[in-house]
C-alpha cells in the first residue's frame, strides 16, 4: 500500500480525491490538510464520507511531515501556491510523487505562464521535469514521473476530442473552435456572486471570452500533436448543473473524410485508452459520464460546410481533475491504470 | 404621481421593488440607494432593467434628502438597521409612508423581538404605530398608515393558509404544523456557503428547525386571529429553485368539516382579496404563482386522521416581499389595491 | 379593440400568447382553440392565468367562425397543419391577419421546405405573400401584412446576432458558426423521453447536429442580408432550464475591426429597434431577458484568432415565439411596436 | 458466484440494479429482460454502462429460462404484474430467491391491497411467505427468504426515521405526520405531463395528498413496531431534482425526552445497521446520501411544542429501491450485508 496525502482537501477537487482514494485498493490515505479546518474531522465537513474515513481529521500543511510520511502527495491548491509546495516537497524527498492539480506546471514555457497568469513562474527550474498528465497522450512519460501537472478540466475535454484529428493532420490548424459548457463545481467551492445559486440557476453565460487561461494549455498540447503552432477560439460557458463539461469542437475537414473513416481514426488512436469511449452513433451527454472517469467522444461530419462537429463529455471533478490525478498516480507507480476508478457513471 | 424611494436596492427584494415600481401607473421612482454601489448605474448591475430605468444611478442613503423628496420610502435593509432608518425618516417628515421589509416592526412585543433577534428593539416607541402589512387581514388599518411592517415571506404563506381555520375556531390550536419549502432568493443576494450553487442544487435541507425567526411572527398573527395564544411547529426547507414558497400546513379537524364546508369558509373569508385564489380542486404549485403577487390556497380533508392538509404557494419575492410592499403602499395611499401588480404568473 | 384568436392554445407558445394578449391594451381575446381540451376552462389547465381570463374555455377549431369573428388569428399549430389552416382562414376573410408560429411559411423556397421537412409544401401559392416576421429586419413589410411567418426561436437569436456583421460585409461568409443553447420549453409541451425531467436535468446535449431544420431558415435570412448565398454550422444544445436561448456565434474578422468600431455598427443598425439591447461591456445572459421580449447582444473581438465571438440571449417563448408574434401583430395593425410587451425581465 | 437476473430492466430501478450488480463481487448478471427493447444492447440504451456490461443485450422475459438459469431474480415490474411473475418463477424453482421491487407483496393484508390498489391481490396465497425487506428491522427473517417484498422508497425513509420512537413507545401514536419530498426518478422513466421537464423544474407540488399508496405500507410497519394499530398523515411532494427523498417527520414527545436521550435510543437501535447513520449534530440533506445506500437520520426536540422533528434522507433509487434490493439479496444468501454497496455518496 502506497501512502497518499492530499493538500488543500476542502475544495471540490480535494474532497473528490479523498473520496476516490478512500476506496482505492492499493493506497492508504495518511494525511489530508487544510489550514482553515485544521483539527476538524473530515466527516464533520463532508458528511457524505461518514463511515468511509471516520478517523481522519484535517491537519495543517507541513511539508516536512508530508514529504517524510507520504509516497505520493496531491496538491489541490491554487496556482502560485502549488509551485512552492511542490518545490518544498521534492527538495525533501526525491522519491516522492507530486501530482499538482493547479496550473503551475502545465505550461512548459515560463513566459507563457507569466503572460496568462500575471506573475513570473515561481519555480521555472522544475518545469523541465514536469510531465503533463494527460495519460491518453503521455502514458509513456508518466511511469516513474516525480512531478506531474494534472491537466485543466476544459483542456482535458477539448484536447481529447481534437487530438486524433490534429495528430493525423486531418484538419486545417487555423479552423479550430471549442465551445465548452461546464458545471459550477468547476468554479471551486468558494462562494462568489457568480456562483450564488439564483445567479446561475435558469441561466447560462459565456465567460472569459477570448481570455480564459485554459486557452494556452489547449494550444500547447494541440500544437505539440500537430508538430507546429496552432491557435484556437475557446469559449467556456457556465451551466446550471453541478458536474460535467460538454465541449463542442468545430474543425475544418479539408480532406473530405467520411464519418466512417474518422471513426476508424478515433478507435485506433484510443484503442489502448480504458477511459475514452468513442461513440459509433449518437453523441455524448454529460449524464453518461457523471460520477465516472470516462471521456466520451462522438462527432458528425457536415458535408455541406466541410466541417467536423465533435462533442466530448467528462465529469469535470473526476476525469477533469481528481480521477485523472488518480489515473496519473496509478501510471506513475505502475499500478493498473483503472485501479480505484472503476465505478460506472450513476446515470440519471 | 407619488414619489417613491428604495433604500438598500441591491438585494433581491430591493431590485424587485425597483422592477415593480418602474412599471407602476401612479408612482415615480425618485431614488434608489446603495452604499456599496453608489455612483453606479442601476442597469450596470441589473441588466434585466435596461430600457426601463435607464437614467437611474445608485446614491448613498441620506435620510434628510429621502425624507424631503419622497412620499413613500421602502426599506429593503437588514433588521436592526431598518428601525433606525425608519425613526430618522419619520422624525423628518411626518407625512411620509415608510414600508419596512425587514423584521423590525413585525413583532408587537419588544421582548419577543429581543428574545428571537438577540438584541433589544432599537425603537420600541415606534411599535404601537406600526401596522402589520398583511393586507388580506389588515386592510382596514393600512389606509393612511405611516409605518408599515411588511410581513416575512414564510409568515405570509402560512398565515394566509391557516387564517380562515383559526379565525373560525375550526381547528385545535395546539395541532398546527407548518412545513414550508422556499427557493434560494429568500436567503438574500449575499453569497454564502449555504447558497453556493453546488451546495443547494440537487438537494433539499431543513434549516432553523424549531428556531426560525419567522415562528413568533406566525404565532403572533394566528394568536391574534384565534383570540388566544397559539404556538406551532414551523420548519423551513431550502429548495433548489430561485423563487417561490410552498407551505404544507397540518391542522386538526375536530368538528369533522367536509372539504365542501371548508371551501365555503375560505371563499367567504377571501371574497374581497384580489390576490388570494382558493382552489376548488387541485392544489397550488409554485409554478402557478411565480412572477405574480398571488397567494394560491388549496386543501384536502383527511377523514382517516381527522386532519386538514392545506397547501399555499406564493412567489417569495413578490407576495412574500416586494409585491406585498407595493400592495401595502397602494392601500396606504388609497390607490386601487392591484395597481402595478396585475401581471399574471409567467407559467413555465 | 382588435379581436384575436389563438389556435392550438395548449402548447407553451399558445399559452404564452394567451398570457400576453390577456394583458394587451388594444386587443380582446375572443377565442382559444384546442381539439383535445375543448369544453374545458383555460384556467383549469393553466392555473397561473386564474383571475386573468376567467370566462374563457377552449373551443374546437372552426375556421369559419374564426375567420368571421377575428381580426387576427395566431396559429400555434405544428408545421404541415398551419399551412392548411392559414389557407382556409385567408380564403374566408381577406382582411384577416394570420400569424403562423410554425415553420410553414418561413422558407421562401418550397423545394427547400420539401428537402428539410420531408414533404411537399402544402400551399406554395401562399409563399409569395408571406412576410418573414423578424421586425428588426422586416418592419417595412409588416405594416398591412396579411400572412406573417413568425421566425423560429433559434433563427431569431442567431440572425439578430449576426445581421449587422453580414449586412455590412464585415465577415467572411464561409466562416460563420452558431453554437446555441436552449431551454426545454423550446421542445414543446408534449412529454417525450428526451424531455423527461431526469433525462434533461444535470446534463446538456447537442442534438440535430448538422441537420436541424432551423439551419436553412438562418441561412435564408443571412444570405438575403449578405446579398449572396451563405451557409453555416448551426448546433443546438438542450439546457436544463425552462426558458431562454443563448447563442454563441463565431465569425471571421477579415478587416480587423476593433470592438469599438463594431459597437458603432451594432448601435447604428439597431437604433430603431426597441427590443434589441446592445451591450457596450459585458455579455448577455439568459437571466437578463427571461420573461421579456428583448434580444440582448454583446461580443468580444479576438485579436489573436481574428474572429468575432458574439453572444445573444432571448426568452425563447417571448422574443423567440409569442412575444415576437405580438410584436408582428402590432406592426401589422399599425399599433405602437411595444404594446403589450413592456414587461421587463423578472431577473432572478 | 450467484447468478442474477433483472426483469424489467429499462426503468430507473431496473437500470440501477444492473449498475449495482455489474460491480458486485459475488454475483454474475446473467439476464436482463425487456419486452420493448428485446434484442438491443443494454449499452445502446444506457451509455453510462459502456465498458461495464458490454456483452449484454435485453431478452424477452421468459419465466422458464429465468427460473432455471438464475439463483436470484429481481422483479422491477409494475404492481399487478410482479405477483404473477413471482408465482410463475417460484412454481418452477423452489430454491430461487425472488426480490420484488413492486408493491405486490408489501401489504400483508390482501384486503388492504384491494382497497389501496383497486383490484384483488393476484396471489394472496404467497403473502404469508413474503418477507418485508427492510433489513434494519427484518434482518432475522431475510436469511434464507425466498420471496422478498422490497419496500417502497417513501416507507423506507419514513419508517427508518420513526422506528426507534415508535418501537420504544416514546411518542403518541396518533401524533405522527410525515412530510416527504422526492426527486423525479421516483416517478419512473415513463414520460408523462407531470414529469415533463418544464412542468417540474422551478416548482414543487404536493401530490396524492391523503391518498398515496405508500400510506398503508408505512402504517403497517409502524403498527407492527408499536404493537397496536397506528395511522398517520403522509404527504409526498415532487422536487425538481433527479434523486433523493427527504422526509420530515413530526411526532409528539409526551415523555419530554431530551435530544441527548433520544440520540442514545437511536444509536442503540441502529448499532448493527451498516447503512443507517445517525447525526449527533446537524441534519441530513439529500446531497449527503446521493449515490449511496445510506439512510441518514437526525432530529431536533422542540421544547415549546413538545414535539420531535425528525429528518431522514435517502437516495430513492438506491436505499429506496435497488440498493436495498441488493442488501436484501446479500442477507438472503448470507453474504456480507455491504457487498456491492460500499460506494460513498458522490457529494456535490
């Protein structure tokens, strides 16, 4: 049993990590930290976990102890904070696996980080060793990795939808548009006017239009697949639901591929990916993936406009965050990729 | 045209007042105040009002100006604050009509106020002149009133449902139980953990059980109708919807009344009330009243258990707050009771 | 007072027409028809209208009587049915105004109708006289019109968003993509598996991808504005809300216009349109228009990708259907355009 | 591995059984039946189960085969139908365990069944051997049972909340009132006007008031615990959520028990029940149990009115139906009670 800790366990992704790890067959949860709730029992704050982690209380984050007593530390902390914690942990225990759920190690270019996040990267020296933890694309680099940048929720949904197209050179790289719709847990557990129930319910809005920080992350990964720089329009929208992201991706079809031909490409591309489900017919819906680690992908080919319309669906807290972090841990430790992640979606 | 002002116009009830008054045929909105948003245009904060109150900006609350320039001031301010503002306004202009949407003037007994609100009443000397503004019960006292205590949303729904029973001596006064369910706008516009979208959505919870501050208000009004003290259980629940309260009220049927007999009682009791709709068959649902000033009431008589089961529905922001305040103003000024309040519900 | 009738008054658009007309200062509702509910009081089926249309009962549709007793008949009937009814009505009363909320008279080309709707147009001889009732573009043709094709909900939201761009030749006509999100009332009042509460709630799905019947209607109107044929990708999505459509429209910016420049274009284009509100800053959200006849429009200009990202919001039952029908009637009769449509949105 | 079959696998409880059984460590799912979908792959209808039951297709229900090839058959069929199927199965295989999720074997008195369900009981001869499958009360009778009547969702929530009170003689048996609120999956998967999205969303309604069929079931179980006949008011409400029941139960406190004393009673009563969680502080909410087999119970004691206010929460599809059915199967076969049911709730 590997010993795991979760730093910043009071947000939605932290709590979801606690839930998933509490049921994982090869790990033991040794420590969950929270500055604000230190001393409180986890189940007092999260009653849905009663009977599952009854003994556990929040402790203040102490890098010394965490580095010594853990085999793997998950950082569910804000960007800017994570980089310092990762540096502190790796300096104390070079065998430790650190999986950062923030954006701090996702962009390989520290200048891009400074541009989009508004401050210099706190630890650019760590960037070269960070592996971008999208297992379907990076499985080879994850085994044995020590610092893993867990992808953003939107990038997971958009990059997985577009990757086979872009990698195969099957689209015009200037044609990509990603129109994404996310549930409110993606905005975190901190109450704000923008996530106050009556302001979200019975509505939908676009936000961060042309400026959302997940844009450079999507572009980095798709450019890497394409072999040349690629930019796109990415527009996130806030949905009045708790969990899930649906991304509708538009891309030119310059070679006139048929749906059948593209299905072959997608099935081949994801044949070894246990958490990607390609739809031969129909299109993904959030309810098909909610509560699971799947990314479902489907598409139509528009003969009139010569475009592909691709749709992907994930649970933003699982495949878009904590489930993917567990999947990354599994690969880093050489565990079976699906350990702890086998629950199907709950359906309705 | 009477000149109206709204103090504290940035919460849901304040905004709803602005919306209703902007469309009222006999009033002109002269001033809306907000400390935090002073200087901003109202439509910058509430875009749904663009084209309706385009010239209006928030101003800081100044009692001198408000008292001088208004015929009627609505206080959409927190309890504790309202009492001081009302005192300041009435001291400056004895012809002013002050309608307070807070709890400050609802309880006639200052000791009850101190007990349930945790501090002495700020202006007990004003209590004798305050009229409890439930027009269906107090119409006679509202004409010419200068200080009107606008009822709580839950009390409106519970008292109107039970009043004919209690007034007619048709139930056992110890038997009353009110189980109410409210939308989230009832909790105000301030973001909190308890009103954060993912904490409310797909759930329901009871809160303030045995201790909610609307309890003494309901008891005061029903006791007054009964002619003797009466206590009840009142349990509010938070629903994942924006607007509306449904109250299910249980009461003994010691005289064995039939549904037909009780319908006669209710139709008679509310024959002059333009905003109460008694259902001969079927039961009220929130969607029937949303967006309107109606209180819909229906019931079943349980021959097995010898109890009445009554159901009432209101829009908490209209009949439960701002619409009722406008209704009170209409009566205070001698306007037709329905002026500015004629919109039917929006249905689906 | 003009006498109005609503045929097919039991769906959401029919009921909404009844609601709006019951409050209109220049019309009297003389007849509402329903085959299935003939004989029932309207308020037994739609309790939210109690006290507003108390005397009214559904009658079976009889073209003879409708044509004789009405000045204006609204057809809230399915496509295929509407064309026959319109023909029957206009044959009996050539002064009658017929406003059809179905798709039957929207496409000017009967071959396009046959292609997208799967059957020949029932009355192609009426097409030349039908006016496409998007008042912001067609006001000149609506005065005195006798047969008005009320636009689809999605086309209203997409065409109004893109019209100034397309009319001004400011975009590449092959670049348009409209990603729309609609509430469930847009799917009608007939229960189906796809609109069953648990199948919709907490999810979102794309549907009719590359094949939705509103596509040719959007293309017809934009082509007409452009002066040459134009095709686009239109993708509708089903949102777990009751009312509202948000359309996110992507279009190339070949001339490198700034946001300021485009704002000038939009303000000029819509300067005479009382129901279009162009946002100088911020972007429309459904909650800003719910319950009103407004179409709100805003946009950002992406300097990186050289694209416009436009967002429009409407209430699909009002500006997207019944409110627009009333607006068309106002223009046909020479009434003030905003009569009966002055209610602001309800906000939260 | 025991072989299990699900008859009527296309409703929500049937699908949920398939989901739970697909992950159960001691059973193999051998057959899922559906008349309407026979021949279709289960995952074509329920994509959330792709990768979990890929080989499985619906077959027509054939009692001969089911009886021969199964160790346990779950009947997720309507009342009236289930009794015939159970009789046919048990006649063919006397070792078979039949777990009926309908109401057919819940009421021990066939006259009560005829009264509440409107037709004579189809197989009264089977009633004596049927065990009411509420494991927390009936564990002793479930081991080795061959015909198990799986309780209704509302009765599970109400009976578990009130059982310790009633069993201990701690309340006045005429004082009980249960006000329950349920998500829409409780109404089944068949589309109806009452479950059409816009008719449910943003609203709540009471239904079946004084007449709901779960009333006699609750009364039977509580009467049995009390040792004498007991009747109560039970009022169900329809909530705009997918899953979950919250029941608020009112009961007299004639002995003046304190909260502490009652907590001791509840903890003692449920000390051996792995799926009941009694709250020392706070009250249950649906979000704490959604996705799990728990029944959470909490309460307040009102010293003013001398009443208990109890609140229980369950996931209606799991503890209220399919999870409880699996729990019953575990007990019937002598498996650990929690097998296949260990998932914690999903939280937000």
